[in-house]
C-alpha cells in the first residue's frame, strides 16, 4: 500500500508494507532482533507514519482517496508483549500484597532488586512515547494533550472510588471480627476517626491507605506527560538529560511531595520515578533505535546476565546466612539501603538489564504470545486499571481470610489461586463487553454537513 501526503507546499510518498491477515488485523512487519539498526529505524518510521495518518484530524494534508482508504482500515495490531508483561505485573502485585503468602515467592522482588512497579511505569512511559510522539510531530499537540489529560482524570476518579470502597472494606472487616489491627495495619484508623479532615487530604492525594500509593504516581506522570512529550519531540536527548538532572537533584536535596500525616511524603517519589517514565518514553518515541545495536550486543548481554546474577545472590543473602557471609562489608555499606521510594539505581539498572534480555530474546511476534497459557495474562494486561483495582480488594480479602481462619500452605495456595482466577474472569468479562458494538450518533449543524466525515477517527492507537 502506498500512502501519499502533502503539507507546507511539499509532497512526500511513503510506502508502507502491510499484511492483512484473514482475521482482518493489519500487521506491520517487524525486523528480527539480529537485523541491522537501519531496519529497526525504518520499522519505527513506518509505524509513526501509520499512526499519524490515522490520527490527523479533519484530514489535513491527505487526499480524499487516502482518507477514504484509511477510514476502511481495520485497527493496527497491539504489541502483545506489553500486555503479557502487564498481566504478569498485575498478578505479582496481587501476590505481593498478601503478607506472608508462600505463593509470593514466585514474584520478581524475591529474586532481584526491582519488582512489578518498574514493569508498569516503564510500559506506560513506552506507550506514551510510541503513540503520542508521532501525533505531536504532526502538529496535533492539543489532541494528544486532551487524550492524556482525560486518561489522567479517569485514573484519578478510579483512585478516589478505590479509596472509598477499600476503606469501607477494611472498616467492615475490622468491625465484623472485632479486630482493630486491620485499621492500623492499612493506615485507615485516622480516617475512620476524622473523616471530615482526611477526605480532603485523600482528594488532594496527600492521604493514602496502604497499597494505594501507586495510582497517584501514575496520575502525576500521565498528567504531566503532554509537556514532557512536547519537549521529547522537540529535543529528545535534552529532555532525557533534564530528567536525569531532576532525578539527581531530587535525591541530593531530598525533594518529594508532602503527604499526610505531616512529616511524611509520597511512597513513590514522582521526582525520581519520572526517570523511568521519561526514559521509557524516549525509547518508545524512537530513541531506542539509536542504541539497539549496543543494547543487544554480546558484551551488553553478558553484563546484563552478570548483573542479574549479582542481584539474585544479594537478595538470596537476606534469607541465607551462608550467602550473607559472602557479601563483603564494604559492599553492604555501598548497596544498602536499596530505596524503592526514590528509585535506587540498583533497582533501575536491574530492571533495564532484565528489559534488555527480554527485548532481545522475546520478539514481537513470538509464537507463544498466541498460546493458550498466555491468554489469561494478556487479557489482564489489556484491562490493567480495573484489574489492578480489583486486585487490591482481592489481596486484602485473602489477607483477612488467612488471618482469621487458617494460615496453612494449602490455604495460602487456595486463596492465591482463587484471587487470580477471579482476576482472569473479570478480564474476560471486560473483553467480552468491549466486543459489544457501541451505539453512537454524530450530531452536526446544518451548515457543516460533512464535519463528521473528516474527523480523522480512522485509527485509534491502543493505550
């Protein structure tokens, strides 16, 4: 397929090789990991042009024939790897939020410095860069900003609703079992005693019960993403450098956002965690194409493997006295504390090493992504916000069941499996609901009868 576009008195022709499968999904060719960096750069340019053509409003710069062609095109295929790893992250968060659960030993935090939080921040930043950089390059900054701010608002509403329902769940459990431990353990005692004061603190994201710290971070990152992406499009490397400088200054001067009660700060420091988000957006907007040959080199792969092995030994030393004795005293002083609040460099580099290996050996069209075992994880990843909220409720339910009745290994296995099955069932229902057609009516004024025909909604990039 050849798409012609014009703009600013210049014309350009971009040839996009597209394979339309029998299921009606467009698939753009993706180079293998061992191909040249030029192939990856060409692949990214094709994706960018393809997304922009579907997002340009009012058909500016497109011929009528091209606009009609784009209006008939099916959706661009999602990268199922991102959905798969988001699903894995959601399951890990659910298990990590159940205290003293034997199944929690399956999660990443028990074998390395990073955990599911890095998964979500990186994937979100990568998608923001990949989807919105081409749109902003096309001159549609306001359209991109509108979409991102609306997403941030959706997350804010979800956080407030989750806060109210989660607090109610804890209060009801504490009253039912006459056990105030839950109110103190999950930091809701003060709220139940002074709801008139704490509700205002919750609305301003200053007061958060335990396990509800991550959504305020995402709200902040997504709300500031329009400005960050505008800078990323204009000066990508300088924007990344500014992010690094902000990270260093925030750690040096101990910058963070004040929380409640007074004297406390956010558990996820946005001034530090923005580095992971901005770096991921830099990669998604095309920066990775310039460093892929170095990241996937034999030397880099060996370094990544050695770093993951070092992290594994250090983490295992927390549970084994013999391994602990092997760690030199000077190294203990150097690596501790491994701070999650301020995104310690050990966590950041551990995740990057893991991401480098995964991106090298798990190609975009990996056959296992279509396997039956991966489908539940992918479904959960495709509905990450509601499944995360559901997982918070389920983790607390599993916690009080184990605390009030029994803490045996089989019971831990049972409640963990039940929670994951419920998450899978909810994701399946959400997926089925999305397949139901949406009924809509376009309302136009009499003097603009063709306004709806040129609104450029041919393609909607996946979030």
